[in-house]
């Protein structure tokens, strides 16, 4: 049986080997094409989100439609919709795979602490899009996911020992991630992925504006979701925990909700536009 030192050495060697293979894979033209195509799926998701959020802001449907999964359900009901949902699910799976590849490959151009944070972030994004793809497939088979997802999770967590602490920890992590995204966007750190030498001037300007506005909106929405989990854990009330769907629908009940939803819809649409530019010009 290998000693702990030998086992740790082997683990490090295996990790380096996996990282090396992942970095080689990232440099392959086929992987770059898949990555660019899968960015189109992300743009499509946010166009759907923008459309449903705009309907909520305008009062269409009385605020009963979901964002996210509800948008996929709406797409599935259109002529040829099931075929489009299949394409969307495949593309989202490809996007998740690309993010997982990034998580394994890392980024040797940044300090180790920041690289670790980026790896965790990429892996988290990958998991989120795997979940979106899976839920899209469920929609194809007629399964309608519960609108009380976050509340149900919170209720289950509150029934466990230490569940309130875990909920607060989850909320802090999500809120911190959302605020970090908003700050990152405001500082326009995303420009490192857009090589100026082959990007037209108009695309640079459009990317700077749309990515800044879109990511600030996304970050603030995620931060609000995290805050709801913090409140749920602190007060011990399951109904206070909200996912993005529930958060946006709850805004309709407030006096300022519709204008905020309008801004969020524009933010989602702006992010979709920046994603299209990213697919065309991003440094993969």
C-alpha cells in the first residue's frame, strides 16, 4: 500500500497530466469551433430569458410564466419547437463541457489564488448548464419542474441539523459571486478575452457596452438570489429562499417591480448580444 506521501505525489502527477491534456485539447480547432457554437446556446438562453422577463414587466400572462424553464416550455410549444429544444439542450451540454475543460486546464496567466477561483467558477457554470440541459430534456417529455424549487430546497435544508447555517453559507457564496460578477463587469475585465487585433472597432465598442450592462444586471440578480437564501437561513423561513424565476416573479408585487423587470430584460438581452460577439471574436 503506497504511503501518504507517495499517494499525494501520484495525485499531483495525475492532476498535472489531466491539465496538460486539457490544455492540448483547448488548442484544437475542433474544440474552438464547438466552444463558439455552444456560446450561441448561451445567447439563445438569455434571449428567451429576456423575452419572458419583458412579458412579466409588461404584465402579459399575469406574471404566471416562469423564466428559464418556462421559456423552454414556451419554445417547445412552437411549430418545430421540440427539435429546437433538442438542439438547445445539446448546445448547452457542449457549453458545459467546454467550461469543464477550462476548469481542468486552468489559466497559467494569473496568480494561483485567482486561478483556483476561476477554476471553481468555470466548474460551477458547467454544472449549471448541465442542469439547464437536463431540465430542457425533461420539458420535452412533458415534465414540468416545480416553481417552488428554491423554497423546496430551503424547506428540506431547514429540516436538517445545521441546515440554517448551510443556507446562509450558500447565500453568502451566491451573493458574493453575483457582486463579484457585477464589479468584474464594471471594471471591464472581460476585455482580456477579446483580441483587439482581429476584432473590428464597432465590435469592441458594442462588446464593451453590452457586456458591461448585461453582466452588471446578471450579477445583481444573482446577488439578490443569494440574499434571499441568507434571509431564509437567518430567519428559518423556507418561503424567503428564491431562485431566479421566483425572484423575478416576486418583483411584480412591488411598486417598483415592473420598471426593474424592464431593466433586467434589457440586461439579459444585452448579455445575449455580447455573447454573440464573444462567439465570433473571443480568444478561445
